[in-house]
């Protein structure tokens, strides 16, 4: 089976499974799990932040970031298609009484900063208080430019706002730009790093930031039922991922580029845009794609939409196989 639905479907390799098996354990709710502590120290060092907190998921990490930087009746601004707004079940509003203010992304995955400035609420009791600005990097595979991040940072400073990055695939962005992840994280107060996407750990994310914010997030994690006792079994996989699976993201990017190049030459296939990292976005009619996805499923290739995601468990040979199948479909009589 070749699975292009998401980079969340990756399975731990044998070496990762072994470090999980051998992980020293303790009770993390008491702060005594050495593997969790090592992961949090490592994540903070890699991202250039004071502190880090291991959590069960990216959704929990983003929720804790919002809850720890906003109070009830406050507001955070995020993209209309951002994970923090659209795909996390309204957690900040439901659990925190925090109002989301969505704005559209442009074609580069950015929020228009002039529109952001116009949307920030004045200090007036008629309005929710704007407290937090959120970005996502990468956003559908697109990398946010560093000069844009600098302008975003200056806007937030001007209005005295906190800054959070849903950096579920921030390492993809750093690898694409050949820069240290610290450079991206420096523009944000908190960053959520997912371990279970391209980095190929089975579970977990890490929220990084300043010590006071992370300590508040730790208390909120407990409140949300996120205390995970002997969590070092999972943390060990995250340690392995951060030590071994960052640079190999370049392979996923190359595979995405090769897949896009091959699809571009097939009759009936169109790309929505050129891939920047590990995602190939198609632009096919509903009927054509429905028939294509059924054909692929019959030949052991799984897709869930017109966003095809490359990851550790999709090899160069797998890419060639997908291209062969798409070519057969393209050339089949109507």
C-alpha cells in the first residue's frame, strides 16, 4: 500500500521502536520521566526557546498555546483555513471562552498584514480584546518567507500582541530554506512542533516558548487530562525523530518535486501550484478525480483528496509506481 493521504500515517522504523522499548521511564506528572525531560530539553535547545512541554497532539499543543496567552473574552487572529481555527473543533472558544477571528490566507499562505492591522480591535469594552496572532508554517506545503515573518513580528510588537506559530511542519520550512529552525522560531513567543508528521514519530507534539508561558501550559495540560505518567516510551520516539529525521525531510521534498514533474506531463492532469516542500496539489475536476482515486485504490494507492503528501514511508520507487498508474489512467480510453 502506498499512502499519500498525509505525513501523519508514517510508522516508526525499527531503530525508533528499539529506543522506545529501551526508554528509561518515570512519572511525568511528577516531572520524573527522564525521557520526557530529555525530549523537552532537546526541543527547547533546537528551537532556541527557554522551555518546552511534551503533549499528546498538535491540537492539544495549539490549544494550550492559545489558552496560556489569552483569557476569557480575548481574541486570537488566525487564517480562515488554518488548523488552529478550522480543524481543532473550536477548542479555544469552547474550553477557553476565547473568540477566534479568522482572516483569509493569500496565495503564499500569509495573512495580509494590513488587513490584520485593521482587524485588531481597539481598546473598547464593546469588543473582544485582541491578544494573539497565529500563523502556520508550512501552510498547505508553502513556506513563509523570512522577510514576511520579520514584518509580522514588527506588527505584533507595535500592537503589543503575542505571537504563536502552528509549526507542525516548520522543520520542512527550515530544510527548504536551508536555515536553522531557531531563525523561524525567533519571531514567535510560542511554537507548536509536531513529532508525528514528517518526523515520523508515532505520537506527540512539543510546545516551546518562554518559561512562564510553558509553566502555565503545563498546568492547563493537566486540567485537560493531558498528564501522561510513564510517557517516556513516546518521548523516546520524539528524541529519535529530532536527532535523525530532520535532514531526511529533503528526500520528501525531492519526491514531491519528482511526482509533480511526472504528473505535469500527463494528459488530463493539472497542478494547482508548484510544490515547495512535501505536498503536491492537484487541480482536477470532481468527476476526473473521483475516477482517478478509485483507480488508484484498486491498485493499492490511497489518497483522500487532491493534496498528495510525501513522507518517510513513500520511496522513490513508490513515486515511480504512482506515476505509472496515473499514466495508465491518463491513457485509458474514456
